């Protein structure tokens, strides 16, 4: 598994719909490319750490802040294509 958000966004299989627990969800919080990643809990919620000093929290994907910044989701599976 790559270390940086940008590298992770190119790893695994792209998920078009029906998020599953464990899928990675990517957002652009600064700039236009992926800069923040969370882990899907189901099709509507994800868990993430909003900052290095912040507490880990669960948020809805439909919250306007996140919905406006969502880029894509990726499923990390064995033998997934690497960048």
C-alpha cells in the first residue's frame, strides 16, 4: 500500500457505486488532486482524521463539505493493479 494520498488514489480498483466497508474515499481539500483520504464504513459514512492533531471521527459522505470535494473511491484487494 503506498504511503501518500496521491499515490493511494492510483492503487486498487476504482469503485463506481455501492461502497463497501474498507473502501478508500478520496477528496480534494487543497488543490485539485487528492489530498485527503478516509475509509468507508458503508455506502453513506466514512471515518477519517481531519488533521494530524484532530480526533478520528465518522462523517456522512453526503455532508456538503465532503460531497463537494469527493473525487473517487478505491477498493484495495489482493492482486489489485499497482500504479
